[in-house]
C-alpha cells in the first residue's frame, strides 16, 4: 500500500532548498536601455545588446545594482565589496547570445537569513531560513513551440522566439539547505516565499506577480531515513507559480520520494515540473551539471565594487520589515488575530493602512474594506482596491463619525461610488442622502406622527417608553430614512414629557 | 600529460552542438592541448600577488542610468534572422529536451 504523507514523515526527514527568481521592476533591461514593460508586441523591446549582435557591449543598469543591494540587506546578507559577472554558456534559443550573463563564484550578496513563523501543534514557531546568496543575472526570452498538440517541445516542428523578456534584470535568491522543518516542510517553504515576496514588495524592487512570472520558485527537496544522518538525493521542482503551489509541490514530492524509497527505488537527481491539477510532479529535461555551463568571467563587463558608504546609504532607506510592521499595526489598531490574518490574506493591509492614515477609525476602515467592498469585489471578480480609493472610504467614515451620514446611508454612498456615480460628495448630492439633522424639520415629522397615532402617543406619555418605537419608525419613514434615529428618539420622548 | 583529453573535447563539442569527425577530434585534441600548455606557462609567470583578472583595464562600477532608449523596430530586429514568423525568430525544433 502506498505511503501517506504521515507515513512518509514517520520514516523520513525532509531537507528543503529554495531558489527564487525575481524580475526587477527597473525601467530598462539589465545591460541595455530596452524597456522592460510587460506584455508588449513580440520583439518590440530588443536592441543589438540584448539580441547578442556582434560588436555590441553590455553596460550594467545602476538601479539594478542598487536593488540587488537592497534585497541583500533586507535578507541580512553581507554585500560583497567586489563582485563579478560570469557567462553561463548553454545552447538553447531562449538566449540569443547562446549564454546568459549571470554571477557564478562572486555573487553580490552572501550569507543572509530570513525568519518565518509557522503555526505548529505547539503554537507559533519561528524557523530560520539561511540564505546562501543573492546574485544578479538576466531573464531569458519566451519560446512558443509550434506543431505538436501541447505547446511543449516534444513533437514541435519549430519554435518561435520573442526576446522582449531577454535581458530583464533577474535576481536569484538561493537558500542553504534547510533541515529540521519536519512535517512542516511544505508550510515553511510557503511561508518563506510569502515573506520574501512581502519583503521584495515593501522594498519596491519588483512587481512580485507569481502569475505573470515576475516571481518564480524552484523547490528542492530530499528525504533521508530518520536518524541516518545522511542526506538523500534531491529533486528540483521548477517554476512553481503560486504560493499555494509551493506548498503543494513540496507535499506531493515528499510523498512521491517516500514511496520510491519504500519500494527500494533510487531518487534521481533531476528537474521536475509541477502539475497544477493533480499537485504532483513529472520529470522535466535532464539538468546539465554546473560544470557543463562552462562558466567564465564576463570579459565585456567590469567588476561591481560597491562603496561601503553607498551600502550604508541604501541600508538607511530600507523600509520596516513586513512582519514587524504587521505586528505593530495589529497592536496599534487592536485587531484580533483572526481578523488580522483575514486582512493580510485579502492583501488589504496597505489599503486599510492608507485609509487609517487619512483619519479613518481602524476598525471601521477594516470593516468597510473586508466587508461591503470585498463582497462587491468578489461578485465582480475584481480587486477591492479597483472599486474605491482609500480617500473615498476615509471620507465616508468621517462623514458617519460627524453625524452627517448614518451607517445605512453610508452603505448607499459606497454603492453609488462603486456604481460610478462620482465622489462620495457627488453621490450624497445626487441621491439626496444627507441626514436630516435640522431639528425643526424633525419636529414637524414628529408632530405629524403623533397626530396620526394619538393612542400610541398617549401610552408613551403614560410611561410606556417601548411604545415610542412605532412613532420613531413613522418619523424615519417620513424622512426617507435620512434622520438620525437616536436624535428622533431624544426629541420625541422630550416632546411627550419623558 | 595531456591537459585535455580527446573525450573532453568530444564532450565540449557535444555541449556546443558541433558535429565532429573522429579525425577532427584527434586533430583538435592535440591543438587544444598545445594551447592549454601555453596558458599554463603564462600562469606560472603570474605569482600569488597577481590576482586573476577578467579585464585588462583597472575599471570598476561602470554603470548606466535606468533610462529607456528606443529599441529596434521588430523589422530591424528580425532582419538578420535566417527565418521568422509571427514577428518572432523562427528556430528549428529543439531536440532531445522536454520542457
Ligand atoms: Zn536591448
């Protein structure tokens, strides 16, 4: 019988390794001035440098180096005082030069770490993921395989290449081997990529969109028999393109390897591909060994030797670490754990914070964004932030706080803004949604209600306070729901001698 | 002792996707061997106080500002390509690999 995940964990210890590739959001490519804009027509963003035409010379993008240093510092790395580029030689048409400019034995950042928190059976536990290196390289072009039915290489008659992406700055962030994660290996992998993504986003160095491929993860995992003290053979699962898939890929791969080992089969060191539908992996192209890439120093580029003072300047600009910021906001806003998690998962933390910064009450801001606005966003299958701005939401919250709107009216204003009827002010104007706060107008409505229900009014005069509900209801109806019910009650009871 | 074996040359030829006859391999293995021995002599002259260099000029930190420069038109980009289709470079089927 096949081993389950729990069976595998009972017998084997997993060791993880994660390689994350992140495209920088610089305006131009790593070594030339071509635009990095996503989604351009094929081959509209190329030049002699990124096409590898004879006689062209690459020159490093200074912002890419600054971004690499930012990433290294945020991951607690040492920044190398001297670092060089190298050619990684391979024959594959995704690079027109027949090599990729990368870094080999002299990467720009080394020896960092990133702590991630995992919910374990014994409560929240911190795992330290050690970072081996962060190096700079360039992305490859995109191939379209024509002929054959699957768009894959097998059976293709020819391939069509678009080099718009070739040369876009790419950072490779490589962890050391991560032992000791036990059954939490899949969660640790996911938490690491999540935290890394949040850090990269907070640094503003990348769009970090896994679905567009600007953040890609290769996940290595190996199993060794418990207590053996040896390290198993690892497999590498390529280009896992969502956070959830990172977790599923490791989980699936651990089960596959555990079952192979159980049947006395060897694990082959190979590249595998994650299958989104089944959560399993299948073998990919056999990996050329590092030696086969025939790395050598790139003669067309001079060394990168960042000044210590420049590094310190960059360090001073680093934003608050996302995990620290989350804890601070949770305390400042007094948000329960569950709601905080919901806000983070909905990726609305920045939006709520922006709303609070504009003077809105944190609880109200959270409630609007995660409640009504998210509900409509889900219905329309769009992002909540595409429906309203933090400024609009803050304005509505402040109007409720000042008594100009009731919660009920505020809901209609939100509805109107989402429907494209204009700013909150314009919606209030057009729909006539102002709270009737003019006491004389209210008194007229109150007197009318008393005149139409004299018996009820008498009961209230006799001390039956709950009976006032019917009269308040009549006033609210007469004012189209635009009166402040508390004020109506106050005026009514006073008028009836209560 | 040979600095490079015939098998290593065959391996490099395979990596470089260059087809070589048996005679060509023999010939090239012996030529490359001589070249490597010449490089060895240069290396002997460079003692520990001479750091390996990738560049003849003592330059570092040559960078450019992150400013977009107009790219080639797709027509120009593709003008030197042996074949193209759908505004893309057309290359023969890639053998032996699965992605
Ligand atoms: Zn270019």
